[in-house]
C-alpha cells in the first residue's frame, strides 16, 4: 500500500510521513498515522525467534538468510527494525487487519518461546 505525494506526485511508502522525492510532509489520516506508527515499530517476535517469525511474516528470503551462521545475527537485527515494513510490503497481505493480527501473534509466540526456554532451563538447573 502506497500513497502519492500531493506535491510532486512521487510514490511514498506507507510508513513514511515525508516524501523521499521532495521532502514534502504528507498529511496522513488518523488511520494512516496509526498504521505508519505500527509499521515503524520493532518486530519483537523476530528478536526472540527469527526463523519462525520470518515464516509467519511471509518474508521467506529472510528465512533463508537467517539460517546462515553469523549473517543470521544481522538478519535478526534487521528484521527487528524493518521486519514489519518488509512483511507488509512483500508479504502479499490481503488487508491490514490480518497483517496486524499476524504480527501480534508472532510477537506473542516469540515471547512465549522465550518464557518456555527459560522454564526448561530452570527445570534442569533445579532438578
Ligand atoms: Zn514529493
């Protein structure tokens, strides 16, 4: 989903409030503003379980990258920062609601995954 700059007619990505072509500040609808904010937010799920997140977010290219040792760390960081934007851009989501639902789910799974690992670790430490 893109919008068009009202000043120079250049295409502007959904998460930008400023036109990359002429620097014109776009007036976003409240709904668009909320979306832009969400897209610029960190993908917590990608931080906690990168591979699963990239699959769930439909950024399959990054799934392959994240499997490579060392490079995977960079992929992790990039996906935490840009993951939501990439997912929205390349994931082929039909509508905004299903995209947000999936992002929330992936974040929740990521957190659950870490909690589970923590519990397993404690279990073996204490027994
Ligand atoms: Zn412009």
